[in-house]
C-alpha cells in the first residue's frame, strides 16, 4: 500500500504522512477504516516504529486520523476538519501570492481559469 523512497529528499515520516492524507482525501481510505499499528507498518516497511508514530501524530493533530487506546488507529470521519485544512491551504497560498506582488485581478484570472467564466 505504501511506497517509501529511502533515498528520497522527503523524509520517511513525511512520505508516510503525505501518502495517508492523499489516500484519505481521494477516498482510498474511508472514515473509520483501521490503519496498521505503528509497529506493523514499521515492520512492513523496514523502518523504525518511531518514524511511523511521528507521521501518525501529525495526521492526528491535523484531524485525518484518531487513536482508540488498545484498539488501534482509524481514519477520521470529520470532513469539517479536512475542509478547514484546505481552506487554510488556500489562504496561505493567496497570502503568499499577495506577498510576491500578485494583484487581486491577477489572482482572479487564475480563479476564472479554474472555474471557467469571467464572473466566477
């Protein structure tokens, strides 16, 4: 299920975190699906369980997963949290573009390109 590049520029925990979040966002993993334990996933990938634990902690902090003590790790069903994360990403992007000198009109052109029409 997971493809980890041990020689890549992206850290292993980031690769795990990004793959799980993409699986959730695209519906490959559904709400309340059980994920492998840290130890199980680490063993299958041949990495340290602390690496998986770090990825799981960040995913939980961002609302993608939740942990039930002695039961396991599960995909969150809280779509509001995911939507909030997307909204924060969009705002970060817009502020970044504004800081780089893009005007409101320039940004609106891109929005219109994505959504079609001139008055989107």
